[in-house]
C-alpha cells in the first residue's frame, strides 16, 4: 500500500475493515483497563465508610497506584516496543484481572464496618472497623495499597500497547483524529467506573465493584488474543507507510538501546513530557480522581445514593461526553487547522483549564451549588481530555514513530502519573487541613506553566521539521 507521506493515505476496504476490528477489540479492552483503575476512585467513599478511612488514608491509594504506574510505564515502554503491543497488552490484562480480584478479597477481613457520626468535614469515626485474621487498620490499608500498586504496574501496559499497535495502523495525518477516538475510550472507561460502580454498589457488596469489571477484562483478553493484530503485515495486508519514519528506522526492529536513545535524548520529547506532567497535576487532582469525595464532604452527598444523586449523575455523564467532544475537537483541529501540529491546541487546552478552575473556585465561593460545580467539572473535562488525547494518542506516535511509539507513550504517560502520585497525598492533606475551598485553586499554576511550555513547541512537527 503506497502513499505520499505528506498526504492522507488511500486505504483498501480490507485494510479499513481489519483496522476497525483491531481498533474495537483493542479499544474496548483499553476502556476496561480504565474501569479497573478508576473503580477504586468511584468506590472510595464507600471504602472509607467501611474501613474508617480519612482523606489522608484515601490519598495513600491515589499516591501508590500513580507512582507505580508512572515508573512502570516509563520502563516498560522500550519492552513493549521490543515485544510488540499485543503481547504486552495481554500480559497486562491478566495481571489487572488478578489484582482486582485480590483487592476485592479484602472484604473477607471485615467483620463489622466502621461506625461514623456527623456530616461533611465534621464527620468522624466513633467505632473503628472490626477486622479478622489479626489485621489492624494500618495493616489492611498497607496490604490493599500494595495490591493496588501492583495493579498500577499491570495497568501500565495498556497505554503503551494501544499506542504501539495503532502507530502501525494510522498515518501521521490521521492521528489527531485518532486522538479523539482515544479520548472516547478513556471516557467510556471512566463512565463505566463512575456510573457503573455506584450501580453495582446498589445491588452488590463493594468487592463486586472490582470483580465485575475484572470479568469484562478477561472476556476482552480472549477476544484480543484471537482477533487483534500487531501490524497490517501480520494481518496479511502488507506494509503500511505511516509517514513518520526517520532515517535509520527501516528494516529490522530497533534495539532497546536505540529506542531509549531516540526517545529519552530528545529535547522535544522532554518538553512534551513536561506538558504531560502539568496535565497530570490538573487531571489527577480534580477531574479524574477526587470529585466524588468532594460531593460527599462539601455538599453532604451520600456515596450509597450516587447512582441517583443529580449533581453526581450530571458530572459523570457530562465529564464523559465533554471529554469525548474535547478529544475530537482538539484532535481534528490539530490535523486540519494546524497541519498536524499538536502544540497549539494543547496550549489552548491549558489556558482553558486555568480559566475553568478559577470559575470553579468562584462558583463555590459564591455558593452557586452542586449543579454549578458539576458543570465546571464538565467544562474542565473538555480541556483536559482534549490536551491529554493529543499528547497520549497523537504526539507519542508522531515523535516516537512506529518503532518507538510505546517508549514515547511511556515517557509522556509516566510523568503524568508521577505528577498524579504527588497530587494524591497533596489533595488528601489540603482537603483535610485547609478544606475543599482550597482544592480548586491549587492546580491553576500548573495549567499556566503547561501553556507556556507547549507554546514553545508551537511549530514543531515530526522529524524535527517546522510546519509551513
């Protein structure tokens, strides 16, 4: 299949058909990876009720998992580039299933849940949880955090693998649009977590919030094993020129040393990584992690009724749909309005984040209520997911190329989650000692710095060429 590297490729019906099958199999598995990662966040208020955990205790999980994930995704990137996305993804999927099952087994240790009294930030434990097997509260917290950290290790193969495989199937001038599809998958997984988990908790004990999503990962493991292909060549469709190759990449696979040199010795790569880190500060501190607990503490919502609590439902669906819209708007604009340049739209995204976070802060200061707060979360999701989709779904393929896409994705995703590890304990501390009113304002400097960093790459294109 031949085409100019500067024009959109002409694809055969057979190629398009297999790419859809590939993409759906791979993409739905990736969505369930998100569900088996953020099911903890959606269930966190319920877990706090049962185990008697404070926000600082919940922050342990929001630190350990992103920390392990962030380190793993960086180091596993070259491995995924070497062994291929399919093997890496299937290995990760099995690990995710095992860790979610083990996490749910912690329910066997609870004899009687903790007893609380009060509301909002004045709410406190009057009787600690009674545990079996000689476990103390600190021991069960530690064991569960270790399991969730290991889940982060296996989760790290998801982003690496999906980018690695799709770098073989998408031309450089299609990848901005691909980042929109990438955003759909992320938001689908988050929607399944934030809306599906409360529904599960209405009918089943909390452990099923981890076991049921794990079962879906297992089903998708089987489907990907039989129907997903690493490359067009593996599917019998011949070689596909993606338009991102650089001199010296043709032929056999790059060595681990060459992959590391290509990705980690590049100034552009590290600047994009710095931008991704700034997204991590905003994303993990507000829109992807702590907002369910915010509704419980700040507005007195009950985690047991999240499924029918209107502000929560508005936030859940709005975050998902706005995130999807942001992914497509940012991705298509970067392809068609900016000629494949990703930095301009990412810069606009950061500016939008800063403005919306300020509006969010003023909304609570003026007492506009939980629906207004939910609307701010929705708008923030549009900007966060648009920018994240371009970095994770397009820039990693553009600048990593077919041979090093997973390593680039590992660097970009890794530093974002390392920022998230810092945020986990940070938000727990801020909200415990300073209150939720300080929560909205803290990420604004990071958004503004992200805008500055990405504006410095305004004209940068793959291969180090400037856009005309």
